[in-house]
C-alpha cells in the first residue's frame, strides 16, 4: 500500500494521503507511519470514512490505551472520548492554552489521536509548537538556567474542584457538550525534567510548559515563576509553530513527547465534534 507524505509549511507536521484507515494496515505500512510520526511529530490523514472501532484499531498499532483521568468516555467505548461543542455553547473553549496531554502523570502518554466527525466551515484550528526546535534554537543563557532542573507538574489549575473546570464553571450554569470530572487527585504533583530525551529517538526536547507546570523543584516560587514565564515566551514563539486546519473525516495524531498543542475557537454558531483516543 503506497501513500504520500506532504510536509507542512510550519515547524512540524505533515499530511498523509492515500491511506484508508478503516482497513487493517500491513506491518510495513505501520512502521512507515511511525517513522513519519517521529520525524514530523504531527500527522494528518485526509479523507477518512471510519467509525470508532476503526479508530481504536488504528490507535492500537502504536501502543496500548492510556484512558483519560478527567473526561468521561463514550458509554459503549471506554477508550474513546467525544470532544463536542454545541452550536450555542458559551463556555470557554476547551484546552485553549498550550500544554502537552497529561504531563502531570507519572508516565505521560505518547500519542493523542483525534478523528474529526463534525467540522465547522471555519475556525477551530489546532496549533502545535515543536519543542525540539525550540530547544535547539534556545539562547545558551536560558538553557543554562533550566539545565538539570525538574519541573513540578499538576492538573490542579484545570481539573481540581477549584480549577478552571471545577465548581466555578458548574456554578455558572453553562453546559459543555461533554462531561468533565474534576477530582481531588488533580492536586497531586509529579516531577519531570524540563529538558529530557525522547524515549524513541533520543533527541533532546523541552517538556511541558506553564499551566500544567506549577513550579520548579528546589526553587522559590517567585524565582520559579519568572523562569517559567521566560521559558514559556521562548518555547511558544511563532517560528516553532504549525497551525493545523481541520477537514471533515480527517484523523490527526501527534507526539506528546515532542510538541505542545492548543485548541482555538472562531466557529461560533457551529457544532464541532471529534472523537479522541490516547496511547500510552
């Protein structure tokens, strides 16, 4: 089975055409996809006519399911969540700040895979920022200040009862198109190095950013906040970014170990629905 890989014009990302993900893939094709994914960090598969069973099968080519700690899955698919925004929804856009999925866990996931089911005619881009490129181009002075340091990761700002999606949002009376479960577990913390090596390629990379990172181990809070802000302003610069424009039926997978990502609005008055799996 042959397919075409077209790199994006951004700092990462590529489009793959000529593959039908509703069919079982040969091991050689899976190997080639994985190589492309590790090279480009974000892959978009065009013109896919598939269901959740197909999405699950494709996901398992790359590892086991990781589940989701704070978002309810579909009733009949425990490894698939639906990220839906209704046409009249007025809550803040979900996941509209830079992050890498679940960096607050002990073993953060490798891949996130999204299938675009209902895509608005405009808006809703997913932005990515290449953290290998950001580290490679980083000024030596900033790198020296973060070298060897451990970041403190936590989900508290988002998924704790006091977080963004917690009691305050519930009290507003505004409804989301999917269910978010807040929990006391979101107050837990986990250490990860600010600079780490990709476990498959060995390439050095920045990992995580302000938001899920709430401090730096061994540093006073004001000093850590200042350093993390400087790092954030560097690692999210436009020259390291790629903005992905969705099409109906498109499947996008990205490497959480290599990129940050964020959602965008701009489709008010239209429904948007995607199904998601996460690979350990």
